[in-house]
């Protein structure tokens, strides 16, 4: 069985996964964690992603952390293949795989029966040239005509995703999301837990986390990453983009922190909306002292 732990950033997914993993391991079933946070795939992006340091992982193996160079572009389809390979290997070793993270599409690509449309280099090249010539705003308008739902979800600024959506629509003749599965078509037997807390408490935690990122040295981390080279995806990550603007003198530190706080809150709201669609997820209060015991009992019931 695959265990999945989801929820908004700041709800304590990492700590919960370690607590539950230790409990299960103490019963003779070793647990291995598989990362499902897109930005934690990148080497050197530690402070801004709240990546769990090696020495704090309590001896539990963690997979798919630090597997991408910051100059690389992340791919959901590649992640799906890599994560499923890792999970299969964990099961073959007689251990319990635990998928943990807050990147909704990445989690869904593994948990559900996703089928990713292929790509066409001719169509892709034409659309990328259109992006350069016309800009993302006009591509967004084009997408809204053929797939209003995808256009609304992507927005008018993410040129890379707009190109991909238009490519898929042209290739398949259907909407961008037509290959998405029903949210009951599990890839393998799965038990999913979601962590949640009140909006007020979550906002307080997120604001404090962002301030802590700067005091922990996010600016220095961003400077080192930029000097080594950053790809489009990494350079746009929340926190890093603002820290880089600050380094260039475009905004002050206070402005960088506030902008990051606003974007982090918006991202958390999107995460909550995404994961609440998962119909078979058991939601737990992230501050409930009995949440680990509750989860363990549910796992026994599902065994």
C-alpha cells in the first residue's frame, strides 16, 4: 500500500510523516519517504523550500530530493515515472512507501491514473516562437477560446504552461485537462491523509516562516544559486524570485518579504482547493496530539 500525506505549506507534513513513519517502523515495517514538492527536487534550494536537512530525517530514507540542477526545467511526466519507479522499488524491498508533499499536480500524477499526452517538436517550436513574437497575454487569449478552464487555471503570465496547453489541445483535439483521470482511479492501493488547520493560524505560521527564511539566509542562498545559473522554473520559485529582485536593488528587503508572504498565502489557498478535491482523503487537524495514532488506526483498518 502507498501512504500519501498532503496539505498546504505550513501544515506540518514533514513532521507528521516522520512521526507516523517512526511509529510504523517501530512495528517492524520500515518506511521510506518520497518527496512530492516540486521545488525540493532542486539542489541547493533548501531554505526557501523548507527542505528537511539530512540530520533531521530520523534515519528514514528520503527519495527525490536534490535530483535536479537549478538550471534544469522540472517535468511532471518525468517526475511521475521517477516517483513510480522509486515507489515500486520500496515495495520490492518490503518497505512502506510514503509520498509526502504539497505540489498538487505532482502528487496527482503519481497517485492517480494520469496519462500524459506526447509532444510534437514542430508544434512546440511554432508555439514557442509565437510566445516570443506575441507574448504570453495573446497566447492566453488564444487558449481561452479553445479551453477556458485551462486558461483560467494557468493565467496570462506563465508562457511555458500556455505553450504546453496549446500544444496538447492541438495534438489531442480536446481540452488540456482531458487526459486527467477520475479522482477515484488510483494507480495502486492508497491511503491518503491531509493535514489542515484554521486559516488564521495558517496565515500566522506562513508569515513567520517567510520572515524566518530571510533571517536564515535566503538572500545568500539565492545569490549563490543565481551565480551558478538558474533555469526559468527555479528562478520563479516563491521567495527566490523576490530575494533575487532584492539583490538587484529592484525592491527592499521589507518589500521582498511582504511580496513573498502574499504569494505564499495565495499558493496555500490553491493547495487547499486542490487537495480538498481528493474524495478518499482523511483530513486531520495538524495540531491534534492524537493525529498520528488516528492515522495509524486507519491504516490498520484499511490493511
